[in-house]
């Protein structure tokens, strides 16, 4: 079996960010590893897919980002290092084992598959799936004005309700709208104020073209211009924190294992969930041990294939995995420690063709920036 991959919770994570901001804004009772000294109006801009390693490798394409102050030296995404889990940890200040949004796709109580990014709130109640108060609800309860700026298509989605309920939504579909709305709400809102803003084009470009591509580097330049515009719009008594939900790695065709071509991987499997670099394998009763053995043999030493109990015990999801969340984790987990992916081209044709991927526990996927501009 592969060497155990350690939990991301040995350092500050996205779980700590908003509680740290709320503490700086005077909200009592928040718990965070981050000690932040901030003015009374703060914007948090999340750039989807902007891993620390990628930013460092392409700093010349991002001069504004590179000049911002890093705080602290290290910040980690959560496991799995994917948007749904990280955004919910950011929005709630809770690890995935507690809030229960445990990946891109998750097993529903009825045995079906919930896609977190295409979550119809009418079919699966986000309040039932994620019942804990968000940081925005806690902020509003303490007198902090809270807004969430982002694409209008996400308004009312299950993921937005699970992660960001309590924030007043502000629609922004283009980078210009996002920059303008962020600085305007930040400048005019009643203090203390928290503004969350989301930009997703860098991640989308990396998925389609790869994070080593010219398209990704040019998209990073657009992201840098967005940040520059927001920084330029800051007024006295405001600050901008820039972070990300995960990094990314490119997955070569030779490193993809397709379950359509390796049917032994599906023997004894009831449902395949998660995503290509962090698979949840739900097995039929009594088959977990056999499935675990087959997956270890087929995937090889660059993969960590383990049981649910092992992953929980190692703290991958935080110190606690609260009921009913264990059932949302596969009986068997397969996590890439290299550049590999397990795809299913017949049932996941779009995801199987992606060039850039994430979800695993490598530094390239987990390490995210936390950068500050203050007026």
C-alpha cells in the first residue's frame, strides 16, 4: 500500500479564513488559526483554481498578485481539494466532515448521485444536507453587513445555499461587473462589512486547456487585471484578501485509468462518486475488502487506496465526521499521489476529457494563497 498521505488540517486552512475575518471585525466566539489585523470593511476574493504553486511558477504573468502581502506563509484547501468542499468550508468555517459537502459528486440517501455544482435545491434540500449556520449568518447576527458577489446563474443553487446563505447576493457575470460590484458594495456598505466575491474563469480554462497551457497563462493575466482593478478601487478603511479553493495538475492521457476499459474495477461496486483524482467507491454489501484489494493492485503505488475508516482516522475530513456524513464517503477511497486519474468515459464523458484536474492531497492541489491589500 502507498505511504499514508497526511491530513491538510495540520496548518491553517480555508476553514479558518472567514472566522479570522469575523474576529477582526469584532464578532465574538469565532475560532481560527489566523490572527488578522483588518479595517472595518473587508472583501474576500476567491479565484477558483489559483494554487500557490501555479501562482509562484507564473508570477511574471501576475504582477499585481505577486506584489500583494502574503498572510500567512501557508494556507491549505481542504480534502477533497475541489470547489464544492472548499467553498462550503470557506462559507461555514467548518471542515467537510462536519458540513457534509464532501466532494464534486456524493451519494444521496436514496442511492442516487448528487452533483454539488449542479445542485437543484428543489430536489435535495441544502438546509437538510448542510444544516449548520454559515459565517454569513453568524456575521449578520452580529451586525456585520454581508454580501456575496458572483455569477447570477448560481443564485439559489443548492451549493450557494449550503455555503453562502445569509449573504445578500449581488449578481456579477463578467470581470468588469465583479470588480465594480465588489468595490461599490465594499465602499458603500454599513461597517463592519464583509464582501465575498467569486471568479471562476481560471479554473474553467485549466480544466479545458490544462494549467501548463498558454491559454491558462493568458487567463491568469486577466485575473491579475481584475485584482488590480479591485485594489485600485479600495477606499480608506477597506481591505482585499485574495485566496483560492484549490490548485490543479495536468493529467496526461497515459496516466488515466478508464473503468470502461478495466471492468474489474467495477466488480462489487454499487456507485462511483467523487471525481477522477479523489474517488469514493461505494460497494455492494460484503464486497468492500475485495474491491479495496483490486483497486490497490490495478492503480499501483502512486495511488493511496484505503478504507473509509482509515481516511477518517487519518483526519482527512477534519477531526470529526458527523452523522450522516460517513455514508457520503465511499467504502473505499482512491486518491492520486501523482498525476493519475480514474475516469469513466461512458458515465462521465465531459469530466473524463478534462486536461487539468484536482481533488487530491498533493501540495499542488492543496496549497492556496492568502494575499492582502489594505487601505
